[in-house]
C-alpha cells in the first residue's frame, strides 16, 4: 500500500478477508486459483506494511530485506504466472485456451527474467512523497519492453476470457494501470499493486454470480428429472 504502514496493514487485512469470502464462493476446483487472487493481494499489502515499518523505524530494520524481496516476488514473479493461469484453468473455449496458453508462456518467461534480476541485481526501497519507490539496477535497455510484456500478461487474459464480467474486471485493471502510469510513474510497482488489490474485490462478485448460476442450473436439472419421472 502506498501511504503508511497502518494503511497497508488495515487494507491488507480487509482485502484478505474478502479473499477468504471469495474462496468460499468456489464451486469448481478450476476456480480456486482465480478465487485466491484477493487473498494473495491482501498478504502482499501486509508484506509492504512491514517494509514501511522497517523504512520508518531502524528498530524494525530486520524486516527490510525480507519484506522487500517478498513484496517484489509477489509483484514481479508471481502475478505474471498466476494471472493468465487462473483464467486459463476456468476457460472452456478451445481457441481462447490456446491464446491464454501463449500468454501463460510469456508470463513464465517474464517471471523467470524478474527472478533472475532479483537474484542478480540490487534493489533499494525508499519512502518518497508518501510512497515506496523501489530503486533497482535491472537492465535499462529492455525496461520498457519488459513493462509492456508485464501489462500484456496481467491484463489481456481478462479480455480473452469468455467468462461473464471478466471483461469488466480487465477494464478496471487496465484503467488502474493507466492512471498509475500517468500520475504515479515513479511508484508504479507499489501504487498499481494497491489499485489492483482493491479491484480484486470484483472477483467475489464474479464468482458469486457464477455460483448462483451454477445452483440455478442444478435446480433446473433436478426439476427436469422429477418432471420426467412423473411423465413416465
């Protein structure tokens, strides 16, 4: 979260709670990864809360390295894989699954690149204008291309999906990325993760409607079975 440790902890707990409620809406094992997204975002925000503490108070300095790499591990290594994978697992259309598989392949390659960079290069978080800025010496020559690929693999799957309301979710994620890129360019990693965490609450709505539709379909099938027995 991009304002204070208190905001990070409170926001993380609230989002994690929404995540737990979202997981309870799962009625198909293929939805579990997608349903887990809000909960993971909540844990990520709590992690950045510990980083805030470490940066503001030397007494908590032992939190700094671990929370820095854990937060960036979520942001740069986990999400490029989790996002396309979660949508791919739920997709039924064969052509769309093929496109999602390509996006997942790109996500795996991108995650591998970021993992290599986190191991090989220096990362230094710093509080700047009420935000956390992550200074890195990752290769600058391909930085723009890497960000572009990141946007593709974390946004495009929601537009490829045939699932109801997934396009709405993707539109919200895209708009949050656009706002962050324009107004919070220096703090893209921290601020966009904050916006995405809030938006992830929409997943509860998507799965709730999906579960309601599933239950209605089961009820309809049951009524048809009972009717057919009486007709015989």
